[in-house]
C-alpha cells in the first residue's frame, strides 16, 4: 500500500514562528503536493513539486515556501506563522506524467497559530 | 478559474436513499476522473475512478456516470448509509509532466440521516 506520512497530526505554534510541516511518501512518486483545507473552500493547492528541487506555485503560495531535497520528502515552510494560516494541511503524492494515476493523501496536519 | 465545478456544496439524504453529486469540466485534456471520500479529521482517500472511454463504472453501492460530450460526470451512492456521511471530492487529471496535472472540485458534504 502507498503510504504518505505527515510528521504531525496536530500542531500549535505562536504568531511569528517559523513552522515546518514534513511529508514523506514511500512509493517513489515524482509528484508531491501541499494543500490547505478550510471549511467551505475545498482543497486549495499551495505548492506542487514534480521532481527533486523543482517546485511550482499553486493557487495560494503567499506566506509559504517548500523544499524538496530528496524525492520522497516534501516540506512546507511557514516563514512567519500568522493566525490566518490556522488550517488543515494535506500532503499528497502521485506518479508524474502519466494519467490514470490518482493522488494519495496523508492524514493531514491540523495547525493552530495562536 | 475553477477547472472542475462540483455541486451541490452540501447534501442531506435519508438512509436508504440515493445521493447524487455532480461535476463538470471544460478542459478536454483531462483523461482520468477519480472521486475521493474524506471523513472528518482524515485525509481524502480514493473511492472510485473512471476513464472517459467508458460511460459508467460501478463498485458496490457507488457508481460513476460519465458524459464525455457534455463534459460532466456524477457520483451516485445507492442505498445511502449513515456511514457514508463524509465530504466527497471529484477530481480531473491530465497527462502532463512538469506541471500540476491534478484538479479538484470544491467538495460536497454529505449527511445521511438514519
């Protein structure tokens, strides 16, 4: 079974802190994604990566950055956390380039910024 | 611009009834259409998926109907059960490397009343 593991289920951080959310997948997938999920707003793409060190901005990249130094690991960084970044964060991975391949999600990280 | 439009935003169905969720897309490059089911506090998980060369697919109580000419597809949940209460996302995938190839609908929150 494909496994996408996010490092924390719940996280509480203070305003202004630098926050790292880690995601690891074990299926050698090329593509990795970070989404933010808020009530009524669906899944909003923050960043996408299709290869090591390659990244593409999604719909809401402001206030976030990412790092992909190894194929299996994709990190989301909140440079200076703010209360409006309180949300559920979801990581996903998929095979690249070929259709007929769905994305697999981690269990999510519920981040609260106080 | 929303690549995949999903409706309704929320749905309440009596136990034993049929739940129907609709999605529409414009980009004819999409060639794989998965549906995801998400329970509260969990990441989305693949439920059922279809390619556009077939008009429908059935897995247990879950059926996808697909209308390629209308660029629409729907999820039908037959004999809906309280355990089906979840948020459902449709998605569309295109065969593309080096760029995001996965697009989600905004989600439907289904509540099945006992």
